[in-house]
């Protein structure tokens, strides 16, 4: 809603008001129309703009507005005189006459009581020196004037509201913290200024400037003329904005007397400060009063509702005060920072300690804190860890390759680090010997970062190879130097396990996840516990071992929930596992519930292939094969950089695509995909054999299934489906005894696994034909087939394929006959056969249809 062109009578209107940001959440506070509303914030927090904007947008519609602009010099006895002066000039108010014994206070009371409408008194600017007296005088007016409401703008010194409460006056209190711009408001302001700013940049601007309206508005002014970022990579304002922040800070420091200025320089060492901490830093006799003075000056922000009451610096303001303090009193503030780092470290708060050490330039302490606590910081203070790692100078890390490795990993500066070019010995004996040396743990950290670098770049096979190489090194370290790894080991293990999982080494991955879980449980690293449990469940669910998947899902559900940065990330594995387990039991409503929680995987989601696999097979089971295939292609396209041949997602999604094509009746496309895929993985062997079965080649299906030792392959779901394909193929070949044996084994194994979905892969009616002689029926009830459409499969003879290929090259009938050494009539006969098989009538239709069915190569556009 914009400001009306017709100004509100009694309310001021200045030019900038029309472009001021509307603030609905604060307008809602004013819309309560409490008898008394106190807005308590320093200069620069937009108190006057807020109230005037609310009035001009229709606030207090039935009230006569009496706006008193300035009470910076008045005391208790002067308030009625100021109000009376405003009333005398008001176009809608007639001031009561002056009786012989009337004081200004009585005349104001009679004037308000004589008005024919409710009245709103706005005291727009009250100084710190007389805020208590003005508030008391306002309460006296409210006591005498039943139809009078008041809005009092106090200067941010947190005036005592006890008297208001004791009198029982309906009141609303709006502190400075509430007037600060939120992230959403900052985003709106910056984007209105243009050019377009990202959500992350707007969020950082709001945080660094503390949401202080004057500073955020200054940022918008800079943004209006400069397309560059407003905050640099170190989290500091860029030069143009820094100059405005410095002007703001210096003007407010100049308003302080020497004692309070000295006090500000000392408490600036702390990001946030209580009265007790301020006393420790400064030795002040009344630190709470001194902190309130800094808040009233617009340097600190607090909320009176904190217990204990805590004052906080906006980051940019504090940085500026620290710079001025270092310039005027060299060494003093850095000594305080070092002391704060020590105190927080001793109290078991490594994140806070590391920040203070970095600010003091105490790099030795900062590096030591990171080395001893980085696993804990990754769990609970990741953003702080990244900030600290970015600021430690390179020369301070020469003897600390583990911290170098952490910086390479966590700050995403992977290609810039020479440590990534170091290599481990490939010989297990050499690795065992390396594990006995003092540098073994550091070598392990470096190698882990190398594996993660490969993983991030999509080279999953090489990443897994290097990860498996670490095993003898880890075993040797644990035997000879176990204290060198400490609490970091569970975090390392969960990363190794994820690397193996993404490369398809599920057995090895599950073993490492289990060890990561046990180690994290022992030292209580919450996000590793939940991640390891859920990911273990995912591995078992993908293989089809549902009882073990359910056991790990139960363990995950009992883990302490992970919040913050890792909260949603560590739930992905468990959610996919839950979806797959419920799919196997054909509880589709429960399965889709977990898939909906996961949503469409983001580009950054490492487990995207597992999510896509679950969504594809849900769509297949729900009879939405076309939608499933469309979504599958879209997800593969959006994650193509992570779809390398070494990625397990190629196996998962290759199998899913073949089954979806079969469900759509596209036998030729399914066959083409099967021929392009690896021929040895159990999941793909099953889908490839299913293609042969559904396209009329049961003997070839049986031959392909013999490539896998099913009882040892580690994929029981694929084993069940292989047994069902065997049973169907034997039935087609009229080998009923063999069909019954395979059927009985499939039913027994499926019941043990809790797998009903496997029976949906049988052709319609086959289950009934097998159940009658086999003596075992499908568990629980009859189940329909997901392959209900006739599978279209066109096969051409070798000579027909030769003719079609020459036809596609533009050859005439005569040319084809000459090249193939046959007669012209023979070519015509073969073309009629080709057209009949393809269901077409012309050369162009034949070529197009053949390409659709992959009987000819698909033309690739350049």
C-alpha cells in the first residue's frame, strides 16, 4: 500500500515518506491501538518514519492526530505547553479557553475531552535526559482523558515501564530489536534499489549491518549506484559502504563523553555482552547504565526480554569501533580479545574461542582450537569454522597439513592447494609402515580431501579406489597411534562411506557407516549418528534386504534429531530408505509421503540418484510410467556432471529406465538401453533378462541370469526378481517342474524380505499359472502387473537392416540392389517387409520409425 496523495491532517508529510518501505509486521503492532504505545530505539531506527507511514496508510482512522515533533529539551512541566502549542495550530482542533486558574495541563485535558472524536497524541522525538519525565506526564494525561491514546518515541535507553504496568494501562512496547530490518525487509529494500541481489547476499548484508535501518538504507543507496557486491568474502563491507558505516560510528562515538567512549572501546572486544561481562572487561561501577548509554547512542542493540539482559554489536559497527580503538589505544583491545579466546576455550566453547583468537591475530591459538575441535565445530558451528579457516594466513599452516586439508575441503578452494597433489603409497605394507609415523594422521586427512575432491568432480570410481586404499593406513594408525585421530575419525569415516556408496560399493560402504555410527555414538556427534544410521538403512534398502533396512531405520529414529545446517541433509538417506521399504511392501501412500518430504533433488544433493531411483519406481508401481520416465530424464539432465560411468546412479537409473520403457510397451528402446548398460551388475542383469523375456526370448533370459551367483551377490531384491523371471521363462519353454522350483524359492525369499512389489514384475496372469502347480500363492493377495501394455518389439533380419541403413543414407532402390548384389525386385520385397514390420508406408516414415525404435542410430544435433 502506498502513501496517500492527500496527507493525513495533523501528521507530518515529507518527501521521502512516499518511498519508505512499508512494514506490515510493525504496522500490526500499531494497529492494536493500545492506550499507550512506546517505541524505544536510538536515532536512525526510523521511529518517526514508521509512525508517519502508518498514519498516512490509514492507521488510527477514527482518531484526530496531534503530532508533537520535538521534546529534546523539555522537562515534566513543559510537556503540556508543547502539546498546547501544537493544538493551537491544529486545523481540526479548537483549544479550550484559558480560565483564571487553568494551567497548561488543564487546558490540554479540557481540549482533548471536548473533541468529538478519539485523539492520538504522537510524541515523535524524546531525548534521553527527559524520557522518564515525559513518560510520567503522558501517563497523567492518559489518566484524565478517556478518549486519548498516545505513541511515545523514546531514545532507546530502555526506560522503566514498571509504572505503566502497575497502573494497568493497556500498552504495547516496541524495542529497537523489533525496529531492525529483517532479512525479508532488507531483501525488498535492496532489490527495489537494483540491480538484482541474491538471497544470500541480502541475508549477509542484514546480518553484518545488524538490520540497523540507517545502515541498511545506506546499503540500499550504495546498491542503487554500484552493481558490485556490498560485502566482501571476509564478511566486511566493501569500501563505499564501509565509509558510510564509519561515518555513522564516528558520529555516535563523538556524542559520548570520554568515560563512555573508553567504555565502548573495551566492550567492543566482545560480540555480545552482559553487564557482568562488561564489568570484567572494563571494571565499570555501573556497567548496565553504561551499556544502556551505548544503546541509546545507536551503537549496541539489546532486548529487555533477554535473561540475563544482553547487548549485541552489529558486526560492521563493532569492526569499525575495534579499528578506532586499535588506532587510539594500540594493543589494548587485542589483549582483551586474547583473554576472551582463552575464557571461551576453557569453558568448552571452541567456536567463540576461535573467532576471538582470529580477531586478535593469535594464529597459534586459532590453529590449535581448529585442530582439537574441528569435528565438533563441523557439527554445531560450521559457518564459524569456515570463517576461521578462511582468515588464517597460509604461512601459519605450514606445520599443520590437517588444517590445510580442512580448509581445502570446507572453504571449497580445492584446486588451489598443493597438498592435493601429494600421493599415498599404493602398497599395503608401505601404508602400514606409514601408519606408525607421527605424520600418518595428517597424510590420512590429505588423502581424504583428495577423495572428496574426486567425488565432487564426479570421478566416483577413482574416489572409491583411493578410499579403499586407506584401509591399511587407518588400521595401522589405530594400532600404533590411536590418539592421533581422536573424535575426527567418525566424521572421516562417514565421508569415506558416502564415497563408497556413491560408487556402488554398498557392502564396503555399509561396514564403514556402521563403524562411523559406533564412533560417533561414543563421542556424541549427532549429525554423524543420524547420517550413518540413515545411510546404512539406505544401502540395505537398495539391495532389498528390508529387515536390516528397517532395523537401521529404527536406530535412526531413536537418534537425537539434527538441527541447523545439517538437519535436512542427514535425513535424505533415511527418507529414501523408508520410501523403498514401503514400496516393496506396496504401501504406496506411505512411500510417496517420504518422497514428498524429499522433493525434487537439488543440483547439490549428492544422493540425487537414490532419490531419483525411488521416485522412478514409485511412479512405475503407481501406474505412472510416462510421468516417471519424463521426470527421470529431467533429473539426469540436471545432474549430468555427476552421471559419470563410475557413478552408482548409472546402475540405479539405468535399471529404472529400462523397466519404465518396458512398462510403456517400448521393447526396442528397452533392448537398446539394455545393450548399452553394463552386463554384470545384478540389478541390470535382471532388467536385461526381463527385456528378453518380454520380447519373446525366454531362453536368452535364462542364459543372462546365469551370469550372477545369486545367493552370494548381495542383492536379494534382484535375486527374487531373477527367480520370478526364471519361473516365467521355464513356463514359456514348457518346463513346468523347473518353473515351480523357481516360483517356490521366489515366494519363500520374498516373504522373508517383506517384498510384495517383486510380483508386480510378472506379466499379467503368470502368477496364477505358477501358483496352481507350485502350491504357493503371492503373499497376502493377488497383485497386478506394472507391465500391462503389450510390449512392442520389432526385429529385422540382417539383410533388412542393411537395406534400411542404405535407405537412410539416401540410396535409390537401384543403388541398394547394386551394393547388396541382389535384384531390384528383391529390394522391393524386402522394403515391403520392412514397412509392414514398422507399420509405415513411406521411406521417410520408415527411417523415422526405425530411429525411434533404435534400429538405426539416432542423429545427434551439433
